[in-house]
């Protein structure tokens, strides 16, 4: 019984600390200096260095999706709709969620581990003694970079996913190319794409904040860094999926039901 | 000008109900070397964090150049930290930056310097002072323990601070490297006129380089004064500390003797 109370207390305390961290980050977000070079560095680390992994995963997802759906739709003689289904699903859900999950694995974990190591080796304290806020110097540039990079990589995933799907459906499964493309152009609305890009930007904010928070609150050496990194990955992943549902509900209401 | 640059009065700090500092009172003289001796867990590092405003005490005052650090606002704390260098126990160099970038960090981020030539000149001068003129391009992971401390000191000195806080500067170093760090502290103090406040449990070094020695025990300064006077102190806790430090296994040996008897 006491253990349950202790666990609830711990989670409440963590939530409170995260709220304070969020407020502090918002407070530092628009303060000078803006450190453009650091923002560009992080855009390269998160974005450019993730091109290969995002390309491979999005092409593969597009191919698998097409393989499964073409088989099922063929039963109903509707295999030419595969392109449309792929475009809508990729744009609204698959591309932003898959990109976010891949970036959590690659960059969220790295952020938590890097900041955690800095914390336990007193590099964060050293920064504070030099009158430099760790949130301003370490978190804000990563956050700004993520807001731009997550949607950019999601856009790329959209395109490559459809290319993968086209290859399997048209080249391997023999779906008529003109009909595939015609259905794709007719059914996929720009709203499907930019609703996904909005989601991606929000996912970027969530992943960066959660990863940096756990990094900056790491304790007790290498073991503590490991625990913080695990927490960052798990919390980011679950948060992205929960946020995806909430955002989907909001965006469907705003973009489709009222349209 | 007041001869005391830092005046700490009746400082109390506790964590989770456990008192760490229990009324620390000490004055740090300008342009002198003060060494605060004490066992691990005596509250030495907490004292430093309170001095620089990273932690707030529950009670007491810390006057830096006549202004109370405890009551300072954020902007005043930032201004004060520009006057203070801090050498961490493990140097705390940023491991993603080279040594030169580490030394340049406070110049760019704290003082807002943008002139690359001016920054490079200052970095070069600091690395010369600490004896690492050829190591600017190296990363901290490529340096030995002693070199990391020197690089950390170069970073602490980069902004030409009035006072440098040294957190266990010789811990983990062999006697020869320890002596070289002690010489470096003396050089910084004598040549640059920087006030040095050192927390340590290295008694040899303390009596070798200090102008003032203080003994911190269980959150209080029990003894303080010039090295010669402190060494002859009859304070029982300090005498015990000296004995244990001179022969760390004293208690075990004593127990062994009793056991044998």
C-alpha cells in the first residue's frame, strides 16, 4: 500500500518538475542570443544525419502497405485505390508517427544520454557557474531545430512511402499505373499532407522536451544515465501515440467535419 | 578598498532535514590563497555552490564585494559570476568541444565576445599560463587527468576573474601532478593577483600554498588562521583530522592492536 502511494507521489513529483521545466523553456525560448549556429548544428544532427534511416523505413513501410492492401483490395477489384489509400494513410498518420518513432530511437535517446552524461559529470553545473542557462543553451536550440526538422523528414517520408507503394503495386503486382496515379491525385487532399506535418511539428516538440527533461534530471552516474535514457524513450513513444490520437481528433474536427 | 572580498556569515544549509552547513562563518582575503580543509561530506562543495548562488541557504549571509549574494536577483548573480572562476573536481570540461573551444566558451557565452582574433588571443594566453600551449585542438577525452585540470583552470581564468574557487584541485592526481597543480595555483595567485579559495583534504598542499587555512567539520568552521598557527592548533577534532590524514589507517591499526591485545 505504502509502495503504491510512494510510486504515485514519485510520478506526481516528476509531472510537477516537468511542468516547471516546460515553463522555464518557454521563458527562455524567445530570449537573446538565438544561437543560429547551434540550431543549424542540431538540424544537421537530427535531420541530415537521419535521412538514410527515414528513407529506408518509409520506403519499406510503403512497400509492405502496398503488398498487403493490394492483395486484400484485389478481392473487391479495388486494387487501383491502393495509391489513394497509401497517400491518405501516409500523409495523415503513418509518416508523422513512423518518423517520430524512428527519431526517438535515433535522436531522442542520444539527447537524453548526452545531457544525462553532462549532468552527472558536472558539465551542466559548470555551465551554470558561467552564467549560462542549460535550458537556453542546450534545450532551446534542439527544440527549434526539431520543430523544423520533424515536418521536413515527414514530408520526405510521405514521398518515399508513396514511391515504395507505387513500385510494389504497379511494377510487382501489375496494378494499372494511370489508374493508380489518377486515384492518388483525386483522393489525396493537401489537407491530408499538412495535417500530418502539423502533427510532426508537435511530435518534435514532445520528443525534444521529454528527452531533454530526462537528460537534465539524470542522477547517479552511468546507471542513472541509462535509466534516464530508457525513461526518455518510453515516455516519448507513449506520449507521441497519445498525442497522435488527440491531434487526430482535433484536426479531423477542424479540417474535415467543418469543411 | 575592503581587504575581505568574500564574507560568509552564519551560513546554514540542509537537505531533506539533514543539516550540511551549520553556521559557517569565514572571511576570504583579497588576493590571498585560502584553503578550507575537511573530510568528505563535511559540506565543502555545498559551501561553494552557495557562494556562487547555485543553491540558496536557509539562513546566513554571503557578502561578495559588500553585496549579499543570497538576496541577489538573477541579473546580479550573472554579473557576480563573471567575477568568479570555478574549477570543478573533475574539471567538468564540455566533452563535445575542444580544449580551445572550452576556454573560449565563457568569453563567447558569458562576456558576449564576437571578435574571433581577440578570442583566439585570450585562449592562447590562458593555455600558455596553464602550460598547455599545444593542446587547444584536443578533446577532453584525449587529455590526462592533470591536463584536464589545467584546461579547466584555463577556462576558469579566461574571463580574468577576481576570485577562483577550486574544488578538490589535486584529488585523483599522483604526488608529482599534485605538486604541479599547487605550483600553478601559486602562479595564478602571485602573477595574476587572483584570490584563490580552495576546498581540499590535501593537508600537505594546504600548508604549502595557503595564506589562510580553515578547517570545516560537520558544517562549521572549527579552526582558521595562518598555516603556522593552524598547524599548532590544539583543537581536538583538527588534531584527529591531521592524525588520520597523515596515517589514514590509524583507526584500523588501532583496532588491530586492540584485537591483538
